[in-house]
C-alpha cells in the first residue's frame, strides 16, 4: 500500500502509521527475477514499508512489483497527477515470469527525496502541523487533475460510483484513495516532495478522496492509538484544516467509512472496527453493510 523511503522508520517513535509498515530482510525469487529483468541483478535491494511487500529500494531507484493491470493504472495515474503534484517518474517497465511460471510485471521508479509526512520524530508540534497543512493543500491540488478516461474502468471507480447512490456528486477527478501521511513525502521545509503509491487510483468526485483521508485520520486503529501524541495531533489537525474536512458532506463520510470497513477487514478483528460501524449506524440508522 505504501511506496516510501522508510529505511529507519522502525526506530521512529513519532511515526503515525508505523504498524502499517512491513519489512522483509531478503527479496524473494520473484523480486530477484524482476530486478534482473530491469538490469539490476547485482544491485542490493532493501524492503520498503507497505502491506503488499512488493516495493523495494535500490540505491536512488525504486523497484515496484505487481500485476500488470495494477501497475498500468499506477503509471497512468502518476502521469496525470504530475501536472499538479510531484510524483515518481517511471524509468522502465518489464514483464517477467516467476519461479512458479506465473507472469508478473515491475516498474523502475525514481526515488523521491524527503521523508514521510507521518514521520514526525524530531519535529515540534508546529512543524508537524505544517507538514499536515502541506498534505491537505496537496490533496486540494490533486482535485484539479484531469482523470484519464481509461481509469474509469478501474475497480475502485466502480466503488466510487456507488457514492452517487448516497448523494455524493461532483465533477470527476483523479482519485488517489489512499492519500495519508505515509504516502506523502515532505522535504526539510515541510513542503511536499512526492505523492506515492497509486495502487488504489480511480475516477470519481474529488470529495471522495478527501473523505477517504478523513476516515483514515479519524478512524484507522493505528492512528487512533497515537492521536494523543501532540505532534501526531498537530499533523492531523493541520491536514484536516487545509483540506477543509469540516465541510465534507455526510454522504461522502458514510461512503468513506464503508470503504474503510472493506479495506481493513482482513487486517483487524471485527471488534477492532466496531467504532466505524457505530459511526455508520449513528449516521444512517442501519448496519446492513457490516461484515
């Protein structure tokens, strides 16, 4: 889920989403095959945080693995987003066959400078807030990106269309749908240096992207566990204010919470998401979406 430069994140106490990071010490045979296909067979590979385990650092470059259709969507989305926010550049792409004979694909990306906005170690609350404000501003800027027509067929575009049944409307924009403080890089001045991990990309009303981020910063169990930390609270408040979460329509919030229940169902026990279901019940009077 997260394509970030996180070599030292395990030791960072003040990171918002530390528990979402996974680290594997040795690349699999498939990773090595992909690296070889990209001409990097002898380069050292370091795992980079993320639920998928398919993103690896290689010096100044990033190796991103995945299914061909998913990587095609990521590449298309980054090309469209580049006009409004900084994104990784795709240098090469290859197809390969893994050790089990299965087809795979990989992208070689530029490794962007900066640190995750969610890494608030060493920052003052004021600095953390400025990182959050930069994230919220980037989110508003992204709403101006024209969505490539081909992304209308993305799986999450169909999910986004469900929001119209709840009353959400608006001109279609390019959606990231996983824009949180670990998918946003900032430089030493707190300015945005990159928006990464476009695996969830879709087309739909821009308000859905903001609602999705609101739901993560409000209800994600990992964030909730750290919301009392002053720097984390400042980061979240800065993002919330800059992205104007206070004016999000109720229909978009409901849609985002439903999206969250599906997204996190496999990573948290049912009781761990009970607070999300309670919010939905209070907002709609029904729990028919519960899983």
